[in-house]
C-alpha cells in the first residue's frame, strides 16, 4: 500500500491545479483503503 500512496502523492503534485480531479483521486484512495 505504501507504494500506492507514494504514487498518489506524486500524481497529485503534478495535477495540483485541478482541484476537482484531486478530490476524485482522494475519494478513490479512501475507497481502496476501505476495500482492503
């Protein structure tokens, strides 16, 4: 899971201006943690 979090952070930094997109990724991350 640590690897996924790191990838998520890097991707979020690249797409920081798109807050709507960032929110979707954040929700997606929570869904993954919930599903585990």
